[in-house]
C-alpha cells in the first residue's frame, strides 16, 4: 500500500511539473515581485517536479526524491503566500487562496513518509 502512495505522489508531481510548461503564465502570475528571474524559476521548478516525481517511482531514489520534494515545497511556499495575500487574486475564493497554505504542510508530511530507506 505504501508503494501505491509513492506512485500516486509521483504522478501528482510529474503532472504538476509538466503543467509548468503547458501553462507557464499561471505560475508566472503567482511569483512574488522580490523573486528574480520568474521565467527561469517557473521552468526549473517544473523540471524539478518532473525529475523528483520520477524519482519517487523507484525505491533506490525514493528517499532522495522525497527530501527534494520537501525542499521544493518549502521553496515555492512564498509564491503560495503571495497568491493568498495579493489583491491581484481577490477574485478567487479565499478558501482556494488561503487553503493552499495548509495543503503545503500536508504535502510535506506526505513526502516525509518516504524519506526513510526501506
């Protein structure tokens, strides 16, 4: 059952990472102004999600990928805070904007479950 969770997590990150290349404007819009090189950040975070998602598929790389996902989730948290607090996104429901923040914590916990080598 634990492998199933890793495979689901892999699929989530691979799809999310590929979405950075399909809809980059969506990710560019939530980049805080103080972060430099928005286009490159969106590109490389997409690459990281795909690579780390693939890493979750294999027991030999799963622990490293899980730690990478935790670091990635922490690094993109400022974009989620910016989206939640920015008037630019006021048309979105506050439940969507602010609800993303605790979900980040759940995603970190989910990845952490795979940090131990079995």
